[in-house]
C-alpha cells in the first residue's frame, strides 16, 4: 500500500505531467510544418494529439511506477524530455541568446534533478572499455559531420580561392616540386611561407600524394582535429578524473561547436594546434621533457603566431606550477621563434599581419606587435573597449557557455595565463573572422580552454562535480545544435542540386591541365592542379577564363561573359551553360613571362 502511495504522491504526478507536457510539445513542434513563432503553427497544431500524448506519457509512467517504483527513472525521463524539447526549439530557432535562455531553463531543471542525486548518477558505474567505445563513436560522428559539411561545401562550388584554392594549389606544387608555391594568393608565383611560416603542412603531404584532391585536405582536417580526443582522454586520466567525468568531457569536446564550426571555412594549418597543444600538455603533466619539447616545436611549426600558445603554456609552467627549469627555456624559445619568424616575413615575405588584425592599436605610422603592446600598456581603456564589443561577447558565450564557464572558476589566478592566447588571437583583433567560431582561429584557444576545464574540474568536490558535468553536457548539446544544425543544409543542398554541380564539373573538365587559368573564386579550387591559376578579380592575364554565372555568385558576371562573346575572333567560347558557367580561351595569349 505504501508502495502505491509513494508512486501517487503529488510531486511524482507533477513530474510525470511535466515529462508528458515536454514530449507532447516536442511532437507538435517536430510535426508542424510551420515555425513555433508563427500564427500558422497554432492553426496546424492538433490539440487532441497534444493531450493524447500528454495523457499517454503520464499513464505509462504511472503504471510503470505502480508495478516498480523508481523515482530515479522518472527523474531521468523528465530531464531527458526537457533537454529534447529545448534541443528541438533551438534547432527550429537557432539564435544564441535564445539558447542562452534555454540554458537557464535547463539549469533550474538540473538543480532539481541533480539535487540529492535524483538522477542516480552516484551509483552509476562506467567501465574504461565503455568510455573508450563511446568516445570513439563520438569522434567518428564528429568526423562524419564535419567532413560531410566541408566536402559538400567544396563539391557544391561554395569553397573559394581564399582559402581552399590557395592551399589546394600549394599542395599540387608540394606534390610536384616539393615547394609550397602558389600563384593565386598574391597575383603571382610565390611561396606560401612568404605569407605564413607553416612547415607543418608537410605532414599532410604523403596522404595528399596518394589521393591528390582538395577533398583529401578537408577530410584530413577533420581527422586531425578528432585525433585530439586521444591526448585529451590521456590528460583526464593523468589528472585522476573518474571514468564518468572523462566520458562527459571527451564527448563534449567532440560536440564542442567551435571544433566543427572552425572547419566551415575550409582547411587551414591551425587544425594542428588542438592535438599538438594537448600532447604537449600531456607530456608536461607526465613530466617527460623530451616529448614535451618535441610537440612544442611541432606547435611552433604550425604558424608564426603559434608561439603565443606555447608561450602561454610556458608562463603557466612558471607562474602556476613553479616549473622554472622547463618553463623559462620554453618561454624564451617561443618568444625567440616568434620574433625570428616575423622578422623573416618582414624581410623576405609579405610582413607580419598586425596592420590587418590590430589596426585599432596601431597609432600613426607604427607597425608590429611591439607597437600594439605599447598602445595597450599606455591606454588600457582602448583594450577594454575593443575586447567587450557585442560580437566578441557573443563569441565568449559560444566558447564558454558549453563549458559552464569552468575555465574561469579555478582557485589559482595564475591559470589565467592560459587565456592570454584567447585575448591576443580572438578578442583583441578588430578583424571579424578571429572572433567567430566559424573560422580557424578558435582551434588553439579550444585546446587551452579544455585544459583549464580539466584543471578546475579536478578541484571540484564530488557533489559539485556531479552537478557541473551533466550541466556542461546539456549546455554543449544545446549550443552545438543552435550553432551547427543549419550547417547540415550544405549537405542536403548538394544532393538536391547534384545534377547541376555535375554539369559544372563536366564543363570545367574542358579546361586542359597544362594551361593557365583565371577563374572566379568559387570555381578556382576545382582548377588548382596546374602551375598557373589566378582569381579572376585580379585581372591577371591567362589563356583560359572561367566565369561563374550563378545567381548571386559574382557581380557583373553576365556582362563579362557578353564582353568575351563580343570578340569571337579573339576569344573562343569553350563552354557556356546559361546561369551556370562560361569558359573562354584567349587565342592571342602568349604564355607566362
């Protein structure tokens, strides 16, 4: 009798009602062809179906409770239904601030569900084998999602000269000559290392040599980023975290919005930063100096500004861990490499990119990072104003909300040195791409944020850890769905218009491999297996001209095609597909100088 009375307690009945309410609302939102913010939604909504689902859920849960009383299972169903409904909402209306509000809703639900261990997480056991299997599955899902989006972006002619065209031609040159040369980056033949010093690219070359295609580069990027979960797993184990904590943090890493979103502007060398920084930190924690230095050197070879990440880690070693013998030499090496690399770029290359990234801090004719640091030192108000712009606050929410702001919740102030790269690379610049999770500049900051999260989780009490980790998982899923779900449209769009893209490909195949080409940006990455290819916007002479006639792709493209068509004695029309593509050959072209 007491058994039945407990199962029919008012609190339990409300729990079932709330679960049924969330599931009924989820069903109606998913089945309704109209958005839940529109008036049409209410006209299409079935009140009888809503009530039927609600009553059915309440009835089934009540009967199950009478047969076998389990408040834990009911709480789990309630939490799951709440999360499912919130995910459905942010998928329908993917706005960050809406997701933030729903995170607060989940926070209140979490306070109830996790208080007094109502979810039964304390008694839940997870084997190390299960942890590895789940993490592997999460990594494969990450690879499948991100590679699908980026590959379909290329196949649907949505990738442009900057930057996939540059790197795909660079790899063609590396494969044929061993040198990282391009002709489409700066309107003429030059080494890409005159723009960025990135020898790390050569690690990709053997795979590209086997499968020479921009698709290979896109897939490799996803694999490299996914591989970072291995040192993250090892780091978490080294710090003594429980299998449940390791499982949640590694899965959250695979679902972290910036990790996928950072790939959506095609392949970049920055993808190496995440795994290399994790490996360097892992060997630091293991107190193995030689491999730590090895991965530090590899990190420096990613790019000239990768020294910022190594220097930040070295500062943490010195200030936070009192590891002077390891930290000081590493700090000096990172600083020396940064100034040597930027000096090389200034003398032999196109110079360091401070002007385009830190223009707000360069006063008068001043140039270089030293001038930037001087401005910040004498006018910190300017720094604060630049850092706390609305778009940058949005960026901070995208990066920190999935982690429950744990990177800022450590007991030791010295750990904040690990946030210096985020300040320098993402928040200080006035170049909009550096504070967006949909560009490559987030990969290094992501690694350091997760490392900080591991450090701070380790210090939480068992009770707080049982609360924070499930909330982090819920926040990560919510922000990931809100920010990334729309990206899958790239995949569906490709398959919906596959025949159109195949037609474009057929026309591009009419351009011989040995000729020079000047092409519109979205077509150029498909023409990079040659010595000379230029972006048509630069007006660089070439034997073949490829024009993108798709609506909204290029301004005045049709007028340009008409111009070439006006002079048939000089320009041979090689191909023409209305509103798709036009290809012309210059009969008077005399070749490269």
